[in-house]
C-alpha cells in the first residue's frame, strides 16, 4: 500500500516524532511511504535527514497555507453565504494546485494544519484520509465552523486522537459517536543518543545544593509557562534554592520576547534559564541534570515530554488535566496542581525537594510504567488495527 504521512515540518516536535516512528514502521513492514512537511519554523530540518536515511521519500512544501478566510457563518444572508462559499472553493483549488500531483491509498496527517489541508485536497490525495487530533479538549485556535464539520463528515474522514480527552473533543466537534474515534497514544522510543538508564540514577545520587527542574515543551499557546515562572518567584522569595530550565521552540516571537523579559527581571534572575530548542544529545544531558520534570499547560494530548521524563527516571509535577493524568502511574498523580495555581505548584516543588528518596522512588516507578504502557510495539499494533493492514512479506 502507498502511505502519505503529512507533518507540520521536519523539526523535532512531539507530533513530528510520532509521525516519524509510524512512517519508519510502515516502511519496515513492507509498505511504500512518503512524508510531506511544511517549511521549518525552527532550527534546521533534522527529521528530513533521519527519514531520508531510512529510505523514505520526503518532500518539503513551499509555504504554510493561510486559513484566515475560514470564519463563522452565523447571521449571513443567503447572498453573502453564497459569495463566501464561492471564495472558499477558489482558495481550496489554489491550495490543492500547489501540492505535488500524487495519489495514495491512505493519508495520515499530524496536527491541525496538515489535517485541514488533507481534508480540503482529499480528492487528489488519497482513497482513505484521517483527521488526526494531537491535543486534548482544545481547538488549537482553529475555528471549526459548519463548513468544515460538514466537509469532514460528508467526506467519510476517519478520526484518530492520541488521548481520551482529545477523542471527546473530536466526537463533540464533528457530532460523531465517541466509539468512532480511535485512540492511539504516543509511543516512546529512545533513540541512539540516549545513554543507559543507570546514568540517570547514578547522577542523581550526588548531593547538590540547587534543586533543578526541567520544563521541556514547545511553547505553543496552550502551554502555561507563566504559572511555572510565578511558582519560582514564590519559592525564591521564600529562600528556596531552585533552578528552572526551560527548553523548547517558541512559535510566536512575541511570546519569546515576553518570556525573556520575565526571566531578566530581578525576582527571577539566576533562577530561570531559557535555551530554546534542544538537539537530541543536548536533551539527554538536560534530562540527566534535572531532579524533577515539570509540565505546566492548560491542555494536552499524549505528552512526549511526560514520556521522556518517565524514561529518564524523573519524578513529575504537572497540571492536573486529563491528558497528563492518563499518562502517569497512580502514585505520581498525587503531584499534580490545578490549572494556573502557582501557589500549589510552589508547594509541591518545595515538598518534593525535601526528599531525595521520594524523587528516586517516583522516578523508578515512572520508568517501569512508560516501558510497560507506551512501547513502540503496543502503539504500532494499534495503528495496524486502525489502518487494517498487515505485515507484507519481505
């Protein structure tokens, strides 16, 4: 079979990593796979080299599409509605004309923009197409108006989400039964740059005066780094010796400027560092250096950050939302705080800082949990069932 995996871009990111795992698995079991990506918004295109080396044909498109012309139709008179429908048709055709002329048996987009583009250009792209929701109960700042809901349902799109919360969002948005949305959680696959697990344990037995927290995530608008910064302010004011390392790509430059301004203020200076995106080798070292994995967010699907924290034997403090709760073992769920509650977050950090034994215990439980529940084998078997495919003979 011929597969198209459509990703945001060829940079490191949660969705891109999961798409790469799926693409390489499909090729390994005997299918033809192409991966298309939009222009990079980060540093370089590391996944392009990875996938090409694996023998997968990759294409980077010329530009990101603009969906600013998608708006609500409520209150339009018939003439205005017909005019806007005509303009949509013209713009859809222009978008489709820019895509390579190739047809696939199955098209699997990852995240909102590739999913919308796949839906608009479905007739020229593939026989079976998917809508792949990679967040929690959240619209990702996209307007799901009547036009798109009707388009998706009339096109017999197949729905996938990577979390239970995300599946509920898709079912409610597209007026579908929950059972029609396939839930396929992310897989955790440590790549070749990761060292052995004892490295993580051995380092953390060393006594240090400063407690180090790592917040690893691309800082999209649903992320709530501001609550984490306020918690560090509270701890610093109380005399706690903590250091918060923030790693990840910031899609919006105004958010990055605001973050850097906050970090440079006197009440945070020396207690927060921002390094932007990390390469895989750098990421490993930051995970080794950390004492606690932190994720402050308002909405989340299956978080790759949480999976990496668990594999690195880190205890985790995170926002108490379904997307995080469903990933963690029961014991670590006690260390979650309400959305936006910086005081509760500060108290959890302070309490966890008091016991190295507790942190080591939670870290060991987390590592066993991720290896048991989120293996590549289990996730790829779920994809194979949803796609209705089997291993082809070599």
